[in-house]
C-alpha cells in the first residue's frame, strides 16, 4: 500500500464509524466502565474467528486463519478504575498453498491499566503490558508508562477522549538470519490517542480509537512512528450475550526487522459479560 494512502485510509475509517456513532495494538476503550455504582468487579469474555494478511516476510504475503479468546476484568472504586486485559490466540498460517506448507503460531498480550480520578474531565493513567507475536517474529514487547486523559465531549450516548503520555518500550525480535541473536530495541516514546464511543440504540453500540506513538532511535538516527486503529461494533442479544465485529490495523514506518509495514485484522465473534 502506498504510504501516502495510509493517512487517507485512517481518516476514512474514523469518519465512517464516528458518523455512525473511535492497540500498541489493543483497544482500551472497549473496557471503560461508566456506572453510578462503585466498588465492584465486572468482566467480559469473547471468542472470535478471523482472517487477515499479516506476514513474517517483506514481500511474501501469507494468509492466516485464527481462533481468538479474550478475557478482561475491571474493578471500579469511587475514585479510580483498574483494568486487566488478556488476549491469546492460535493462528493457522498458510505460507505457500502450492506446497501445502502450514504452521501454527501464537500471539497475545496481558495489559494492566489504572485510571486515577476517572470521573473528572482531566484524569491520569498508568499502564504496563507484556506482548508477543510469534507470527511476525516478535518474541517479546514490554511497555510501561503513564499520561493524561481528557474528556473533550460527553453526552448520555456519546463521548470523545484525548490522551497523551510517555512510555518505555522494549522489543526483542527474531532475526531472519539463521543462528542470529534476537534484535533488541529500547525506546522512550510519546504515546497519544483519540477515542470515540457511542450507543446507537439499546442493542447497538460502537467505539473506536486511534493511537500515534513515536520515539527517537539513536541507532537509526531517526524517529520510529507507529499509527494504529481499532473499531468495534457490538450488537446485544441479551443482557449477557452480544455479537461483536472488530477491525484493527497498524502501520509502522521503520519496523525493527523487514516485515510488512501495514497489517490489519477483521474478526467476528460472540461476547459474554459478567
């Protein structure tokens, strides 16, 4: 995909879903809790089926089928909210249909976030995350940071938030050369997001988020930039069960190893809330 097309694509995605109603590498906004009661636990679990084009080579696109499970728990007090988000899947990868070569790879993350004074227009966040994506060669990514969260707009059915912060990102990638050591990177990054969420009807809701993360790499003598987006449409069947469609994508202008810069995933599944 031409690089000049990417900003247009992201803007178009946001326009479609914000008009109807916004993660990196994950959508934190999906788990935000807003109720009048306090001091309680809540959670969600989901099962998805997906197909997408993420690949481990620079010019050799692969086809992927995956089954995904995610489970999330939140605790809400009078002043602060605490979120534990977990995601894990197995991927069946078809590298070359002519040679019938398949492999199974795993990917997942665990993310913990605290939102201090979450009811105020200006609140504060801290977070840590562990992540791996064996399909792309990412052995380990760790994040730790914090920042500000500002409520730009809110009604009974819609809300818009802006976030800005600083984080430390450590990555360990597999080298494409045999018997080579892992390629490691440690960067201080700015992490920023814009999120929107809306209840369309009593049964239908949507939310979306766009992240922009950047940090200066001395070895590259340049900035490494990452843009990621996530959009979810949820249709409630009962008070506990929902159907969910999700689209997410990521673009990195200077990946650590030569992999596809733009990747996306579309998934459909069911969700149970407890």
